[in-house]
C-alpha cells in the first residue's frame, strides 16, 4: 500500500504546530526544530519546477538581501515591527533611492502582514 501524501503533509503540519507552541515559550531547541520541520515540509511539496526555480534565483536573492542590509533598508524595516510602510518612506529614512527600495520590495523583501 502506497503512503497517502495528504496524510504525510498533515503529520508534518501537526509536528510544526506542536513545535510552534514550544517555540512560543522561548524554547530554543524547539525553535531550531521548527525551522527544520518547516524546511522539510516545503521540500516535501515542492515540484521539480519549484526546486529548479528556487535554486536558480537563490544567488540573486542573496545579493539583494546583502545590499538591502548594507544600505540599512532591512534594519529600518525590522525596527518598524511589522508596521505598514511605503517605499518612499523607507527611501527617505535610509537615504536610499526610492527606485532601488522598490526593487528590493519587488524581490519579496517587503514586510507583509
């Protein structure tokens, strides 16, 4: 009998839920395990196309994150604790060109609720 993929995913989600509760209490071991389980879940449902796209664009994403960190964009966003902000607001606060900030945000670096 072949394993039921839906049940396998449900089991992973149940483990993630349990670890998330432990993580919320400040359990550092649970936090590391939670990240690992989330990664395993992503890999278990990824299609070959998804994997190829993820690996293909990973270097670009790494560069964008590094530049956004160096320019102070990510630290500024982090200080806002999830509050909504515009690219013009970020540009003004960090002295980074608004077009460049918009490019960072288009690469999924924007804070989302």
